C-alpha cells in the first residue's frame, strides 16, 4: 500500500452562518474548538440548517484525495457502531479507501465536527471527538503500518494517554512518517512534543505559517526557513495568499497560489494540499512538482462546499 492514514474519524456537518453566530457563541473565527460536552454540541446545532454531511477528519480527507489520484490507500480511525459510524465506513469504502478498523458499540458516539462557513468563505470548526479521541494502541494494526510506504498522521489526534500510545506504536512500526501539525491550537497545546516529533521522528511535516512560527517561536519567516534547512527533512509550508514553500535540506522551492479562483469554502484546503503533495512524493516527483500538485488539489477543493472533491 502506498499511504496509510491514521486520524480522527469524524463526520463533518457543514452549515452556513453569519458573522454574528460566531461572536454570539464565543467562537474564534477560523480556528477549531474542541467541545467535550455532548449537550453543548447538540445545543449549537439546534438552530442551524445543515448543508452537507460528509465522512471527514483531516487525514481521512487527505487519504480520499490520494485515492482519487489513483493510489492504493488505507485509513485507521475509531468510530462507534452507530448510525454515523456506519455512514463513515460506507463513505470511505465508496472512495476506494481500505478501512482497517472493526467498529463495535462504544460508550461515546462517533465523532462529529460542526463546520461553520461565514460569508467570507472562512471556516470555524467545533469538534465533538466522541469515540474518535479514544483511539488506543490496540486499534492500530502494526501489520497494515508495516505494509505501507508512508503513514500520515494528524496533530489533532495527538493527546496524552491512549492516543499518544497509538501514535508511538504507529511511528515505531512505520517505514516513513508524514504528519500535519493540524492547527495552531494543537501546536500551542503540545509544543515540546510536536517540536520533538518534527526534529527527530517525522520524515515529512506539513504546517501553515502560523503553526510553524508558533512551534519554534519565530519572529520572522526567515527563521523558519533556517530552522527547516537545519533538519535535513522535508518541511512543507502553506502561506495563504503567499503560496507554499517546501524545504529539504538546502533545497527550497516555492509555488504561487492560482489566480482568478472563485473561492466558496476553505474547508479542506490544507487536507487536499497534503494529498497532492504526498501523491507526488510516493510517485517519485520532484519537490517542485509535489508542491504544484498540492496547490492544484487545494485550488480545486476551495471552489466548492466541503473537504472532498
């Protein structure tokens, strides 16, 4: 298998809202808030019109994108044996993703992410992890990991206790490890651990400009470039309107954003960017070609609603 993703198995619920909804509910625009109380989550949903429901989760979105580009892929993520859990599994199988997980009745329901899209196309997320956040090492198949060229992990999954053990088992058995830092919230919460992963455990790191600058407490992007060069690993950085940069040792390549796009929803831009880049990487494309493919995939997904093409 080319790539095996391990991440939070989350059903995305997409809703359009106005700016007031974000402020009235005490949310910070363009970030992800974890909600631990199921009742609080259901209350948020009460007055919203649901546009679309999709099997999501950051790494799962990337894995589906890589599958759509014709690669053999798999995914591991924890769901419960409930209605959303079944929908989740069906959604992956439909996209030709091999699902290495046998669902059973769990204490918590299948995870859900409420994606609130404001008129400026920005998305603010509220995530109730449910059973997805309870992934443990016995949920992770060493055999599937060893048979994959690369495993792809997400920062969202990393947490103390059982998820951390699952993460460590995955890295220990992997041929090559790629990871997305996921969100500045994750970086700030787990900074020493993430820094250790980036420096010593990961072969490929995906981050946006804010996440990487926060990770190394950089004052300028030049500091980020110098830090990345010193690692001798692949660091892939998205910079919004400034495009994207990939660094591998002394090699630094850049890619501009595509012009004239009709942006509808930025959900999944980073996920599909990673999909395009990893597709290029496992198919022996150059660093620049990988970056171009990532940009092409993210350009497509932001011109529609939702994180899947």
